[in-house]
C-alpha cells in the first residue's frame, strides 16, 4: 500500500506572444534516468494562497515578478499522485495563465533541489508538444492549453 504525502501547489502556464509555453526539463533524484518537462511552480508554503505561491515560484524559477492580483483566477485545478526522491505525493494543484510578449528566463533563484534536478528550459509550441515523444506533465497539457488559449476559458 502506497502512503502519500499531501501537498498543495500552484503552477504557471507562462505563454509568450507566439503561444509557446515555458517548460523546464527535470529528473527525479531517485530515478535520474526519468527525464520529463514541467511547468514553473511548486509547493505552497504554510498559509500561502495559490496565487501568492504561483508568483513566488515564478520569480524564483524565471525571474519574472508579478503581484498575485495580476494572475486572475486559476484556469484549472487537479489532483495528481507522483514520486519524487523516494517520496510519494498526492498534490492538489492549481494552474494560472500568464501571458508575456517575451521573457528571458533567469533561474538564479533556484533552490538546491532545483539546481540538482532541473537541467534546462525551453519554450514549446503546441505543435512541438503534440509531436514530441518526450515526457511532459501534465500529460494532457496540449489539450488544456488548446482550451485555454483558444478562448475556451477555464478547463
């Protein structure tokens, strides 16, 4: 029986003027060969709202500084279960959409875990994501982004 550690998180869909989404390439320290792409964001601090956590994580991971009020409402929420560094998590997470004309990513705010487990970043078009054989999370990201960017509103 798997024992899950509960976790709350906020994630950001950082999308540029060409409708490309920023993803980081990471690996699990307990499974270094398990590479994957993921959105900026992470776990909430105690008492932190999802919007406050999203802007804190965005600043730490990309250098982009926003106020929580600039985010608007989350575009979707989900619960996921995953292992990281030998611990299984059940994570409730909310996704916020942030549009930028362009952005030069600054990872100078990475913590020790991020420095060890994040190997790069890339701006992905929806077409590139749909065509890749590389692993990315969430696995329904293309459909979710298509709905959000297509004016479909929250998914």
